[in-house]
C-alpha cells in the first residue's frame, strides 16, 4: 500500500510520479506539462520540477485561506519538520489563487491548460495526481485526506501503468 506523509494546514499539494511527456501533436498549441515548471524550494533554490520523477508528494505552502500560513519560509520549514517529521521537499510559499497566482497554479486551474480538472483552489490541501506522462489525471478536493481509499486507489492505479 502507498503511504503518505501527514501534512499541515496551509499546503497545497501536487502529487507527481514521473518526467512529463514532451511530445506535441502536429499543429496543436504547445501546453507545458506540469513538471516542466521551475519553482523555488523552501530554502530559496530554484529547481526544475522534472527532477521529482518518481516522487510522491510536493508541498506548496499558501496563505490565501484564512491566513493559515503567515510564517516565513524558514518558519514553515521548521514547523513542518518539528511537528510532522516531513522529509520530502517543501517549496517556497506561493499564491495559488487570485492576484499574483504563480504560473504552476495558473496551469493547474486554467480550463485552457487543464480542461478536465480546472477550477479555483477551494481551500488548503487541494491535491492533483500527475501521471508518468506529466498529465493531470485526478483532482482531489481539500476534504479528501491524502491517505483516503479514493486517493490510495488512484495513486496505485497510476503506479501500475507503464
């Protein structure tokens, strides 16, 4: 069974499995796959998300929801490690909704770039499942826990694909 780390309030989550497919159809508008984005880790270093091939959880702190994440990146990192033992990479705080929304979340919420799973982030703990091809294959609302049977089944189904 796939195990998930407990996450604290304030994290928007992207679950990713592999490097994106980079092929584009003839004449089609090129839309960058999710893992083509570069983001800053919580320590301030910029990384290409494609380096997270095979990883399960990416956490992006956000403060748009009830101001649940007001701390600095350093405070957030310390809190996550001390209280939740988080060992996966966290990213710098980003805007996931509204004015100043970061490019990754523009991609995830736009009907043009993510037609099947577009829509505003409703609250903390919004989760996206990304296929081995770098495609968004599922969106889980905040109330769905990362270790719920629905999430585990979807993750296991994606892992079983070659």
